[in-house]
């Protein structure tokens, strides 16, 4: 009996271990079948007619082809052709600087005043030396005339006469030397007041009163506002088209304004590294232009053909853009497109997805009717 009981216990243990596995496999099979669609009714194979939407009524636009001159831009900087660095010609301490950066100055206006005491003393010293030399000349002249009379009467020797004559010549030379010394001292004195060599705008003030002015060391920088020009490197194949004297268009970003300039110079040497020529373009005198500003030189390079359509025809889903095309049978087709740059107001360049002459459905608006759209298209 013990043996039968033990066998029964082993069988029962096997059943308890196998049944959960079998149940789990059955559940897994059912889940897989459900996920694979075994318990869902299938669509019979075949073809269903495509239901197409038909255009009823509303504003309509046209895909047009535009021929436009194509331009390339070269980036440059405004610089002044007449730029002057003001410095002192003598060493002296600065007394006054009545001008500052951004001031407008005229030709001959005082820019810097230096200490004058030393130079005034030199002028007085040179004038005193000239007075002494002139007195010496008068004395030598009187002595020479006396010896000349005595020589005519044979009352003096030839050697004494020659000595008196030489003394007179030396005295005259001393006078001339003293006069040159006075002129030099006065010239040095005039250098203590630095005048503007031309009219223009002060852009830099590099010294202050009390500083020592050293010959050749810059004190001020000014430029002529009327001499501003755009200096821009232009690649070789475009630069050869820009002849001196030809008119070009320049855009100033800071002013958001287009200006008409004239090519003043094309430097006859190309930069080997960038393969470009430096082109200088004269600009009109416009309020708000300053040296160092950024500008764009627009260079025509030919015609460019592209398609455009009204922006009102474009629908968007996320980053996708599409339009509704009206076919010849008056049915609608949704077509994805890729747009480019904006052109005239209400128009945008389209790079792909449509063809010239195709009709598109516009978004309905209160101020835009189909009649208005037809008028716009006929005017274009």
C-alpha cells in the first residue's frame, strides 16, 4: 500500500507541474492569435473605387512662372578715402583739445593747442639775435665806407680796406642767418596750434590735455564724410564685370536701405588665397552712414526662372506643406510642395511639387473672393 500511495503522489505531482505549463501555452497561443487578427473579420481582396473630392466654388490661384534677374552679394566694409591722422610736429605738453569724437570740423579749425612758453622764448631770443646782427651790420657798413674814402685818397693800405670789406660781408651774413633763425622760431611757434587740414568728422581722440605730444604720435583721427566708400572683395569671375564708373546697388543693413553707388576702383591685383579682387565703390552722402559699417554689394549675374504661387494656397501640417490642385476634370488633388524664398507680397517661390499653369485652391477669406483672385491673375 505504501508503494501505491507513493506512485499516486508522484503522478499527482507531475500533473500539478505540467498543467500550469499547458495552460500558459494555451493562453499564449490565444494572445498571439488575437494580435495577428485571427478573431477579426477580413476584408475581401479586390478594388474599391477612389472617392475624389470635387471643386465646388471658392477663390482660385495660378502657379506662375517668373523670370527675374539673379544677383550675388559680396560683403564689405565702409571706409573713408580721405582719412587723416593728426599728430604734432613738435614735442610739447597739450594745453587744450576743444574737439571730441563725432564732432564735425571745418578746414583751418583749431584741434589742439600746445604749451607755447618755450617757443615764445625762442622767438624772442631769435629776434634779439637779429637786432644784434643788424647793429653789427650798420657798424661794419660805416667802417667800410670810411676805409673806402681813405682808399680813394691813398691814405690806407689795400689790406685794411679788404679787411673792412670782409667784415661787412660777414655782418650781412650774420643778419641773414638771424633772419632765418627768427623764421624758424616763428614756424616752430605756429606748430603749437594744430589746425584741421580739411573738413570732416572726428572719429578718434587719442590724447587728453596734460599729455605729452610727441612728433608722429597720433592725437586725433578724422575723415571726410563725403568720401565714404564700400571696399569689398569680389571673386574673380564677377569682379572682371565691374568696370570703373559703372553703377551698382549697395545694401546697408544697419539702415535697411539700398543705395546706388559708382565703382571707383578695381585694384589690379587678385588675392591668391581668396581668388578675389578688391573693389571700391563710392557712395552718396547719406545721413546715418559711418566708417566701419557693414554693406552688401549686389552684382547681377543673369536671369533666373522659377515658379511661384500665392501664399494663401499653402496649407501646413507640422513641417509639411501642401496645396490643393484643381485638375482638368474639376477634381481636387492634395500635393506636397517645397517652398523657397518669398518674392512679391503674397507670393512665394515653389521649388517642387507643382507645374506652371496649374490651378490651386486659395484659403477663403472675407477680403478675398474668387472674382478678386481672377482679377489679380489677369493683371499679372
